[in-house]
C-alpha cells in the first residue's frame, strides 16, 4: 500500500506540478529505482518531493 501511495503522489507531482520543478527533478534529483513484478519505476526526488520519471515493463 505504501508503494502505491508513493506512485500516486509522484505521478501527481510530475503531471500536475510546475514544469520547472519537474525539469529540476529530472535533471538534478536523487534517483531511486524500484522493481515490482509488473513494473520498473524510476523516481526522482527534488526537495523532499517524489516525481515519477519513468514507468516501464521490466526486462
């Protein structure tokens, strides 16, 4: 449940937040990769807020 909440919040920040914050998160944010059975997710953390920058099927 905790991972699902992180995905929802990070996706919300990426899609609905200011474009300049998303760009800073993409360029300079701390990266975190999580792999589940169905998805490989990459988050960028910028000033304590997560941004979902990649979501793809695992290889």
